[in-house]
């Protein structure tokens, strides 16, 4: 039961936050979560009654995957698009359904992907290619050069511009995450606020899974001369997060290339607590051994 006094204090704080925000030159990008104060407090995919307010907990995509790549080149090194030294790169934040299935491109009014993949959904809907300004300009319009700089360091694309990769992640995945629905931002919604908010949320979630350091702490570092077993990788992460992530490999399961961390989220994807759970997807890495390749130094740069 929430007391009227508590409600009054919360709305006073929100008013103050609003007043402060309007004076500041950097606009807020967070959703209007006041209605969530009265919602049951549960982890996504662990609710025992129907989730009524889907702005408050990711629904139905409550199995939230923070995904990362280990790439060894970008293809755009000459343009300065290089990989962060001693770090994996961010891929995205995906709302899988609790059974591991997933939806994609759920709101074509927020389609910013220049090369939709797939270009046609299972129900036959065509996903039109986007031709407007890059999503990096949305971030600039909100005055978030700090976020843009971070994303250019740690959310680096292979074979396309970084902004095109970010747009793909937003339109394919975030449009299927209920907590980023435009309606959750309330009547003061500013165009593309949800896009910038999503990028902030992905960065925030990725901080919880520093793969390079998690593996290095168990002595697992990139090496062109060593072969690691899948269970060495899994045990190294499980010792830190409590759960086994999905490791993906290329070249018939011999070259380590990606990791997906599965979570249930208490609250919203934006601000909620992530609880690691085991992967629902079997690894594509060979149990016999995988290589975690060193990058060519010319594909990397020092970042902080
Ligand atoms: C959890 O919430 C979802 C979305 O409202 C609902 O479909 C599902 O049935 C709920 N689970 C239980 C056990 O009530
Ligand atoms: C994967 O294995 C098959 C069968 O052994 C082989 O023909 C193929 O060339 C391998 N592919 C790669 C990328 O190593
Ligand atoms: C390690 O091997 C990969 C794949 O052959 C190669 O691209 C990379 O340059 C090598 N790195 C070093 C430091 O030798």
C-alpha cells in the first residue's frame, strides 16, 4: 500500500526534476515511470500474475540478452573505425520472449535501419529501408556528445558505419521492448527520446559484463597460439555472474566470435536490476577447443 504522503513526495521530486531539466541545456531522455510506483515488483519472466503496465517491465520480451562481439577487424580501419583495445564490443540488448523465441521490427514508424535484415517478416510484412539522417544526429540533438563518443569507442561495427549498426539494433530489437514504447514517455515525449534512451540503456547494461576482463581474470586472453575449451570460457564467466552465457563461434565452431548474457530484469530495461540466468541457446563452439584470436594491432586503438 502506498501512502498519499509518499505519492506527494514522489510527485514533488518529479516536479523538481522536471523544473531542473527544463533549465538545463541537456534534455532528459528517461521515460515517465510514475505509474510504475503502484505496480507489483517482479523480475521479468518470473511474474505469477499478468503484467498490467508494460512500461514497467519488459513484456513479453522479458528474457533480456546483452550481446557482444569479439571481432578482429572492422573493414573501415582507414576511416579510423577501429576496435577498442582490451575490450569486446557491444552488439545490443535484445528482448527475447521467456521461451527464447523473439520478435523483430515491431514498430515500422520507428524504422531507422538502412539495410533491414530480414527485409520481410515471417507474416509477409516488408520492412522498408530507411533513407533519413543517421541516428548519430539524434544523439547530437539531445546534446549527448558524451554518449556518442562512448558508443564510437565501444559499439563498433564491422562492414558498415557505426551509426547504421546502432540504427539496426534500435529498430530491429528496441521497438519490440515494451519499456521503450513511445507511450511510456508520456505527453512530454520529444521525438527520438526513446532512441537515445535505448542507447544509454545498452551502454549501462554492457558495463555489467566486461567480457575481456572476466576472461582475463581466469587467464583467458587472446592468443594465436593457444586453444581454450568451451568449459574454460563458461566456467570463467559463471564464476563471476553465476550463470552460463551463450558463446558463439565461427569456422565450424573453432573461432570464438560472440557472447550473449541472458537476464531477467527487475523493473525496466532502462534502470532495472539485471539478474543473470543460463543461456537458452546451445553454444556453437566446439567442445574440443576454440581459438580466441589476437587482433592485428592496426585494427585496434587505445580507448579509455
Ligand atoms: C506474466 O505476464 C505476461 C504479460 O502480461 C503474461 O502473458 C503471463 O501470462 C504472465 N505470467 C503468469 C504466470 O501469469
Ligand atoms: C567446416 O567443415 C566442413 C566439413 O569438415 C568443411 O568442408 C568446411 O570447409 C569447414 N568450413 C570452415 C569454414 O572451416
Ligand atoms: C592472429 O591471427 C589472426 C587470424 O589469422 C590475424 O588476423 C591476426 O593478425 C593475428 N594477430 C597477430 C597479433 O598475429
